[in-house]
């Protein structure tokens, strides 16, 4: 525990997730269902409650549509823990007298498989906007999408590609306002949950060496009452 490896794995994975979804454009249609205007949906990294609170306090209204993304939990995935493997070796290219020589290997310790649970909240003013946003990602998450990232820098000479599945739980929880006042803006809300299959990596060097011999001295004590 003396080592504190930190390679921005969770941040990079979440950034990849938002980049995969952050291109939603909704259209405004006329009575003939012809497109008159297009609006790019804003993405923010924050819980839905925080977004509603901040925007409401500052401007007294919410600029919709907006999508809020935040991490709800991080857990170890036991389904991807196979056994106590030592790790993997990756060829390393060294230059010697102008030639490439593959005579060494980089050793990569086994990473820990984690499930990153994300909550995505969608806020719109019109039901049609909500329908368009849902139609933007639901057809592509059947059964899942894949994001690509690489092993952290410094662990291997040649970075390896990692493909992580993004799984949608298949549910969309819709919420409509129960009561509206003159100062309250009507909005439709939807909550969607995803799970990303990621990894957390260990440092390449152990802070302490392996223990090969343990020297112990034992002194026998006789309990006279038990004789």
C-alpha cells in the first residue's frame, strides 16, 4: 500500500463516454415535419440535482435541453477476475548500433477489473426533444457500444489498446412535473443508467521485495493447571 499509482483511468474512461454521446443535435419541426432549426444539446458533468439548483438560482430558469452525467458507483467486477495471475510480458524494442533488438520484455501486472456506473439525466422542455435524444443512443446501445483507450503511459514502451463495453441497463425513467406555477418552467426529465467495463492498473515496481524466508523463534509454555 506504500505505492499510490494514479493513471487517470476513471477520468479518461468517463471522458471517452461523454465524447461518444456529446454530439446530439435535435431538430425543430414545423407542421409538415420539415426541419426548421437544429439545436446542439449541452452536456455537463454534474448530478441532475446540482444542475437544476445552479441554473435555477442564477437565471431563475433552465436553458433546455441539457444532459447531466455523473458517476454513481465504482465496484470490482468478480466476473472478470479469473485467478491470481502474475501478469503479462510485452516485447520491448531497444536500439543497438542502429538496429532494433527485441531482447527485453515490459512486465505488466494484472489490473483490477472495475465496473463504473454512470447516471445520465436528460432535461428537455418538449416531449419531442426527449424522444429525439432517446432515439439518438438507444438504437446503438443494443446490446452495447465499445469505447477504445490505451494502457497508461509509463507502464509499457508500446501502449496497448483497451476496449471497454458500455452497457445500458435497458430502462428510461421518465418524470413529469406534478404542479407548475407561473415562475416554474415546464420540463421533462429522464434518467438513464450505464455501466462501463474498465480497469485500474498497478505500479510496475513493488515497494518491497518478495519474502523468501521468515525466521521465527518459538518458546513453548506449559500450562500446569491443565496437567
